[in-house]
C-alpha cells in the first residue's frame, strides 16, 4: 500500500510547484513503478468539492484499479486477507 500526498491535478500543480505537495498523476506513476498493491490518495486540496474528488478518484482508478481516496476516520488494513 502506498499512501501518497495527491493534493493537486497536473493542471493545478503548474502554479503550485514548490508548495511541498504533489499530484494524483504522480502518485499513479510512482505506485506503478514501485509495484505497490493499493494506492491511497490523501491530503486533498481543501477547495476540491465532493464532485471534484469523485472525478479525481475515478480518473486515478481508471489508470490504476483499486485506487481510493483517504477520508476522515478511514481505517486501512495492510496485509494479506
């Protein structure tokens, strides 16, 4: 499992380079390169509404099935099951 700071889209990131955050696209690329089992996107841009987050997760999961967005109170379990 890779839990990755994916605050922005690539379009948003252009004006936020150096802020210390990343994109969901970079998360997908890293997860693919590392061969991790599941990608969890976290540290979402506060201005993203639910519809935007749904679109981001749908797009990320289309490129990397099983990708989810972390949500407040979510409990993740790592390991065989």
